């Protein structure tokens, strides 16, 4: 067997594999001999079928199968030995005139080669790392929410600005019929709340769905309409009031603190505020880090310049998926995924340069911490080390879970690398301002 490579340019090559008769003949002969021993052909005793007949019936299929196996093995070894960093998979060049009756065969494969490039983490312009804080307004709102959640419902005779109103939304034409409990702060503007203030049980208020709520998605919650309908719904609905309550705020006392955090973990309103602030900012840290990860990714893709074997990759995409693509479909898909491909190459380079690896013990420790967090949400705080180890072992026996955890850990290692090496500046921002600036 002989393998040669012709480099078309820095990103494309053609590999030619020449296979001679001596490369496959022994294997083919052995398989046909085994077939002869077990072949069950009418008119012949088992094991006594003439070899000529076996070759005539099975020879071509065995030959094709063995040559293809030999070809794939040889090509795989060649790519490893030559240390060729290829994109996609080798594409066989069409051979309509291949003669399987010949003794020797030649096959050609197109290769898309990964580009050579350097990654510079430290750019001239600093990237902002947002430190999201819980301000006093947010902490106080959270405390009021807790007091309402644990407070008592007091029945009212008419709707007030702080009332919780239960009623049925109906519209016969759209098939809307849903009982919901709602507060006036959910409504957009001042007109609709004014219609409801002073209303009593049994009253029917007619409301227009267009611009009814601050968030159109609330139509899905309170009217039970589909996501598509929620964005375009413009009809009138009747809201028949069946119950009016006001919620008496729970006292900020030790009984409430113990319900929230366990006995004596919090003993004063000051400690409660500090606890809420700390817990909120732990969650905000994840959002700030994710924003940083996104921004550094964007910077790296924009600043790291290299070409890709685009024509090859589009050709490869046509046959790589479960369903074949047309040339136009592959071009469209390539344009959508090019940015992602570029970042994968950049990420791979950074992982290699900085020797970032995920060790099994790290993954196990990460899984145990994840389990602890999930159990804590359900009030299970006293799991033994053996229980945690057993659950982690079950998780790590699932290959999909291992892949997911490994990706999360590598993402964290890359984030730590960016924090240490990239040109960053820190900006403190409240959560409300962060949401307004980036998600409104």
C-alpha cells in the first residue's frame, strides 16, 4: 500500500491511497474459506461447496468490504502519523469507472486542513466585566415579596390597588376561558387598573388584550393562549371577578427567619437583608461571568484572523448530516455556523496552549457540589458523604452526563483564563440596570 499527499494550498489537500493485491488478498481468501465451511447451498454438503462457486457468489462483496475497511484504517492511521489537523472528514473523490475486477485500486480523498493562527487574549481595548450588585431597593422589594408570600389573605369587598383579584377571563370567539389570580401591577399603563379599582365580586370588566400587560407573555399565563397568539392577540375579554383579597404582610420575626433559613441562621432584619444580598449576588455573579464569556468570545472571533476551507466544508456538509443537503442549503448552513466553527478552533488552540484539562477527580467534586446544591433546594442538608458519592457515581456512569459536566468545567477553566490573561475592566452595576442595558 502506498499513500501520498498533494497540498493544493494551505487549507486543502488531496490524499491518494494505492492498494495492491497483496494488501487484501490473504484476508479475502481467509473470509471466503470460512464462508465455504459454513455455506449452505442446495446440492452440496456443508463444507464441500466448490471454492469457485463461493467466489462467484460472495467474492465481489467480500473484496469491496475488505478494501473499504483497509482503506479507512490506512487513512485514519495516516492522518494520525502525519499529525494532520483536518476539519470535517475526508471526502472521497467520485470514481464512476472503478473496476473491481482489477488487482490494484487507487482512491483519492479531499482534505480540509485547519488553519495556522495565533490567539492574543490581551487586546488594546478593555472588555468590561460586570460586577452585578443587589441594591437596597432590590433587597427591600425581595423582603416585601417574602412577607407577601408568607402573609395571610384577608377578604375584601372591593378591589384596591394592592388587591389580589381572582376571576375568569373569557372570549368565546378565541376559546378563552381561564381562571386566574392577578394583581394590578401586572397591567400596562393606568387605564385598565382604573377600570378594576372599586369593582366587586360578580362584576364583569371588559378589557382589550392589546397592550393589556407589561409583558405580552403574561397573556399565556393568565389567558392560556399560545405563544404565537400572545404576540398578536387583539380582542376583548371579559373578566368576571369571583374573589378579592389583600395580603397581610408576615411579621419579620424569628419564626419567619427560621422558616426561610433554618433555626437561628438569621436573627435580625439586618442579617436578613445581608443574607438576601449575598444570595442574590451569588446568582448575579453567574450572569456577570456569562456576559464576560460571551464578550470575550465575540472579541476573540473578531480579532483572530484566519481563513477556512469554506468550499470544502460546504461540500462536506452536504453529506455529513442525517439528511443530505443541496448546495444552496449547505452554503446557508455554513454561513450560519462559520462563527461557531471559528470559535471552536480558537478555543481548541487556547486549551492546547495553556494545557487545560478536566481531570476525573475534578469532575467528581463538581458533580458532588451540584448534587448538594440541588438537594439543598428541597431542604435536604444532611446527606452523608457516602450518599453523595453514590449519587455522583451514578451520574458519572452516564456518558451524556460526563460530556455535559466536562463541557461545563472546561468553560469554567476558560473563564478563569480570560479573567487572568485578557484585558479587562470591572464595572459595578445594579441588577435592574444590567437587565435594562443588555436584555430590554
